[in-house]
């Protein structure tokens, strides 16, 4: 469980860090307050929801990944809304003065994506090993339903013939 928690936190930090660094250092958007902050946090949490947990390219996992991504979009917006009410500012290297945590994309995007990524990874049960073991046990026996109907018709036919002989 602790391994999954750490792996999800790492996945979320990498995804959120890449998104936040791309905005802050790549596009030079050092202040992502307001609507842009909501969009960044929604994108970071949604992306972390898709890639944390079961891999979306595995068979049948794309629905689960899409749902976790959609929930991540909503929870990312909720988390940013909560961060926007933190009253104190933090100094950040390369920027003058102090800035609110919710205004620095390289700070809040990894935090939000890391927390949500760890929650998604904890939700992943890891049943891949158990499913492989069950497949090796052998096929289950199937009962053909058509045989039962034929036997019922034969026994009903014999009863009808006996009733006619008695009469």
C-alpha cells in the first residue's frame, strides 16, 4: 500500500511539475491566478487521474481512466478554489517579492496532481496477477441447455404413451 502511495505521488508530481514548469518557464506565465489557475489545476489533476492507477492502454482500462480523469478535473478545480483562500505569500526564486501559492503554477500544479495521483493509485487494486492465475486453472464445464429439453420431451412422450396403453 505504501508502495502504491509513493508511486502515485511520484506520477502526480511528475505530471503536475511538467505542466507547471511548461507554463512558468516555457511560456513565461509566472502568475496563473484566476481562471488560468483553475484551468491549470483541472488539467493537471485530470491528467494525473488518467495516467495514475491502471494504465489506460491495457484492455478494458480506458473507461476507468477516463472516469478518473473526469473526476480529477472536478477535484482539481475544488483544490485550486481551496488554495486560493490561503492568505500568506511565499518567496519564489527568480521572482521579486512574495506570491500567493495559487498564483505560481510550478508550485500548485504538482501539489494538486500529486495528491490526486496518490489517491487514484491507492484505488488501483492490482488484480492483474490474480487474473492471470485464474486463467491457468482450466476451462469451466458448460451444460448444454438443448440436451435438457430433449430429455424432457422424451420423458413426456413416454408418459403419454403409458397413459394411452392403460386406457
